[in-house]
């Protein structure tokens, strides 16, 4: 069935959009002459059902980089993600697993082929169960509809670039301090790497720890962080990270986060990594909380909005940003303070190889937007950088994939064995040591072993079974057969590890957290190191002000999170990045709001 559309003419502004989005009428000149029912786009499927453009886009609306309006209209007809989750139940259920955290248009495209589920963001280097790429388009979407209207310059007090955990926190803190805030995200969805974080958030001296009798203090967290970072860290930043960690956790709890479970990750001397009850993944939960808080605070959050330039006038300091909206086109937002929360560059293979050629070809755990935009944006502004060659490998990605197997599993008691079935390292040592040890084993991989009790006690472990990455067997001999490991050596390793746990001492490898011997049904995941975190970045002072190459703060420019360097030194401890994002996000947001509200309005550019 061919549907007649009114032809769009190349005029600028909302009039064009009115034409584009208007319902087709009995126009004399039908446009375009496609058989819409044969197009693999959502627009086509809807047109085949006699739905008109305004069903999705509304009347008289500018195309939005936010796309929230379109998502709302999906829900009007199809129900919420929760409803869809019930209807599309099955072993892999993206509607359920992303419940409430991403919009329909992240996966489903109106005018281009949709990409299968998770591959939009996660880019797993494996066949996803039941993933079905859409067929290639038979005919491209008419280019006239991609004409972008001019957008007039806008004004805000604070612009935050990057909507991961650090950016959201900075935006909320700036809003709490009374600023008008725009939060810009270049990807189709917010969340950044925080969204993918599993293990938890480090905080010392919390009420959760006290209730469990865990003896911890900021001084102890500071010492662990400096030792883990080989003392390359900026000690002033580490003091702030540790000293404010408990109040950052309280702040999140007040926003509605559940961080009531606590465990230990590599390099920490006590249990201080907080996560949701039952050991669920921390990141998606926190991003859900931060998104809801940003919405409640009426922060203007825009996805599909990369920033190409930070406006700067030597005398006046920062004056705003230039945005390249995916649908809206190029426009300026004038602002008196800008916060860089653009993340690291682990997903930029070329940049990683420039600093660490030996990491070329390794997979990354990061979302594809982690390309180092802070470095690109800072370069034009005489920004100082530090520690750019300090790049962290995470020891345990599921071998052959980009999926991180959380350190929380080792923290809760898992061990690592090589292909000969033997342990070779303190599994809860720092990441640099564990990664190097795995890469020195035959085949450059290892097997992570844990038992049924650990699986039950750590909800996030279920995900690895769900994705077909973990195997479980009733006995060590069965697991050895399933994993291709020598059964005798594996049995001997498990027996020796059991003795070490009972004695509370691991003479071979010096592991200090020996909570549990492994018994009952046994599970295994083959793992290999991958690029996980870039410790270096923009140089900041303790107020999160960005420094120039002469060591002076650049007026109005702040940075936070993985975009910065100095907090983690040469090696980050697991659980410290969420902690950093929240603690320094609050400092940067408050500082940016104060500066913006104090500074005179920038002159028009
Ligand atoms: O902080 C991290 O990177 C972390 C805890 C990762 C993980 O293994 O879960």
C-alpha cells in the first residue's frame, strides 16, 4: 500500500517542520512514492497502519535531539517498558533488562534500520542470543526530511558536557545551588560508563559499614588508594575522595539509591564497596536514580548533542559551548561555567595505542562514546593534562567479548586458575598485578571459579549465565570436563585453597581475603584482560577547576570524573570511580554554579 505524503520544500524553521510533520492530506502531489509497507523502518510499519507522522512526532514540533516526546508517544500506544517487558518475555528480554532506564528510540529507529538490541551500546564482540539485525533499507529515507532548521543561540548558567554518573551529579549539584543547567550527551542515551558499572562504590566510615562492625576510616581509604595508585596520585584529591566518600553515599541514598550491601574489591584492605541489596549491579541503578533526580529538578537533559567547541575569551574565561545536535544542527549555548564530564578514552583504540602501544588489539569494556572528548575540547584552550599514559586493564573480561566480569565475584571469594588448573596470583590484588599475571599465562586467559553459594549471594553474577558465558557443574571433575581443564590439577588446587581458607593464610600468593573455600556446584567463566579505565586526563585543582599549562585555573571551566587525571595515579582501585564521580561531581557542580552566578553575563558572540 502506498501512502501519500506531502512534499517538503527546503525552507528553514518551524514552517518546514510543520510541513514534515503534518498529516498527509489529499495532496495533489504525493510524496514520496514509496511502498512504505515494504520499508524496514518503524515509520513504514506505522504508515502501513495508516498512522501519520504526527502520531509519533506531534503537531508543529521541532525535531528534538532529546527524542523524549517520541518515546512518550510510543508508550501511549504500546504501553510502558514494563508492559512491553511482560509481553516480550523470554531468556533475553531487553525491555525488562533496561526497564525504565532507556527510551524506545535508542534501539528502535523511525527512519533508519534499527540495530539489534544491545549492540547499539554495548557492541559485544559475540553473537547475542536472539539478536536479529534488521535487513538493509531498500530505499533510503528521503533526504529532504533530514533538513535541519536553524536554532537560535540559547542561554544557561552552567553547561555540563557528558551525562554519565559524574555529569549527572554535577548537573544536579549545580541545580541545587540555584543555577539554570543544560546537560549535554553526545550518545543516544545517557548513562556513560557508569551505566555499565557493576562492582560498587567505595566509601569509608559509612553507616552500612558501622552496622556490620567494619572498622574503616577515610585515612585507611586514602592509604589504600595511594598505595594502589603507586603514589602517582595527587594526594590532595585523594584526601577529598576518601574524606567525603561517606557523605557522597548519604547524598545518593537521600536521592533514593540503595547502597546497603557492602563487599571488598581488589586493593582495598576492608569491605568498603557499596552496592544495592543482594549484590546487584550498581551502575544502572545509580543512573536510574540520577535520571529521575535530574528530571525532578527540571534539568534540561539533551542526548544526541555532541559539543564541538568550548567558547573562550582569554580575559573573560569560558563563555559557553557550540553543540552539533544530531537532528537540530549546530547551535550555541552561552553559559558562564562549563563542566567537562566527558569520560575517558578507553574506547578510542588509536588514542590508547598512542600512549600504550602494547595494548593495541585488546578489547575494551567501555561504552563506545568513551573516546576522550575532554582531551579534544581542552586542546584548544591551553588545558594542562596529566598521566595520559596511565591506562588500566581490567583483569576479567569474558574471554573473546567486551563484557566485564565484575571484580565483585573475586571479592566475594572466586579464584583464578590457568589452563593447567593452577592458581597463579592473589586474585584480589590490584588490577595491574592481576592483569599482568593473566597475560603471562598460557593462552593469555584464565578461568574464574566460584560456587553456587557465591552465585546465590551476588545477584549480578546471574547475568553471566543469562548471556551464556558462565558454566556450572555438579562436581570439579564435571567442571574440568566442561572447561577443558585437567581434573586432577583442578581438584588439588581447590583442596589447597580450602586449606588456605581454613588456616586464614595463603602462603603461595598472599591473598588476605579468604572468606570461603569453594564447594558444592562449581561455576567457571574464561576471562582475559581488557582496556577499562584511563587514569589520566585534564588537570584539576581540588575545586575541580581546570588548570592551564601554566598551572592557573581557567575561569569558568571545571572538570570531573574520568575526563580528569590525578585522583587514581597509576592504577585505580575498583569502586573508586563511582566514588570519584559523585564526590567530585558535587564539588564541580556547586563550584560551577557559584562561578556562573557570580560572573557577569558574557557578551554576545
Ligand atoms: O570500579 C570498577 O571498575 C569496578 C568495580 C569494576 C568491576 O569489576 O565491577
